[in-house]
């Protein structure tokens, strides 16, 4: 599973402190969120559904807010995948510059610092890939294209799009890469705490229209997250557990 986009991508999916010996605290823990008032609780868990409240009905109909719609119980169970324990380690295991440097499941050694591999227990490996755009490493294309095309056990790629500025030229290049190689991917909007709900709603509708009309391999539902407030993080963790076969979603 790869995450091209921001260099701090992992902070959104597996909080840095969760890589140590303690489970997440505060809003990073589902148990804490479930103690909040219902509306605040749902706002943190399901920010896209919360954003629906700001939109007119015609706009609401355009959003795929419940394509992935787990229960609160599903989300709580998924948290176990992201909490380290004596028999469930969450560790950085390797870095790689090229595909032939990438660790095999039985051989997790490495020494370079381009693609960073994190082993989430026995469940899955999360690959934090370098950011694209003007800050991308010179060998970004050779490195990332080869990985996306040739890694046989790649489950899903997550493209992190800045929720403040929306889809930029560099994002379009990454999207074209995923489409060309038929790589299933997901659009994740970050920094949603940095803008007003009205502005965010406008961005979301524009990106949703782009996904619906310009993509084939993108998951239809957008994921909105904030690494500051933890909004949307729990739902995204649950989605990760689900697509890697580590969560059986309850029937509604």
C-alpha cells in the first residue's frame, strides 16, 4: 500500500506517537471520541457527512459520502490495527530508492531514504512515498513508476491533496500515472482544519466532479482528514483495515 504525496503522509494514517509503545490519546483514540457529544463525535468521525449539512440538497446528491459507511463499532474494532502491543508491533523497517531496494516480506532490511516502509504488525505494510511536484527528488519518476507498475502486492495507493488549494498540476500528473498503470487509488484531502466549511465544501464538490468525470480507477468517495484535529482519521484507518482484509464490516 503506497501513499505518494506529502512527506509527512504517515502522520495522517498512523500517528507518529503510535509508532512507539503507547496507544493514541485524546482525539486520536476512538474510545475518547465516543465520549464526546453525538454531533461532535460524528463531526470527527465522518467529516464529509458533516460537510453535507452546509450544502443544498442538489449538491449533496453529488457526493458519495456513504460508499464506505462503517458503523462506530467497526471503527472502534479497526483501531486495534493501529495500536502497538507486545504481539503487534508497528515499526519502521526500511527505506528504498528503487524497486529493487524495496524489502520483500521475509527480508525487511534496507538503508536508503526515499520510500519508507512501515510494518503494521502482521496486517500490512504502509509505504510512505516521496512527495511529487517541485520538491520531488530528481529520480522520482524512475522510482515511483517502477514501484506502481511492478509491485505485485500493492493493494491501494492514496493520493494526498491539499484541501486548501485543491488539485494542482503536480496532483494531475500523479493521477495520470495511477490511471495509466490501472492502479486503484483513493483521494485524501488534507488540512481541512485550515479553511472554512463553505470554502471546503466548494473544494470538495469540484474534486468530486473531477473524480466522477475524469477518473476510472479512483475510489468514488473522498476522504477528508486533519492531522491537527484528527477529523476523518478514524474513518480512514477503518478503510485501511477493511481493504487489507483485516476488518469484516458489519451489515447495516
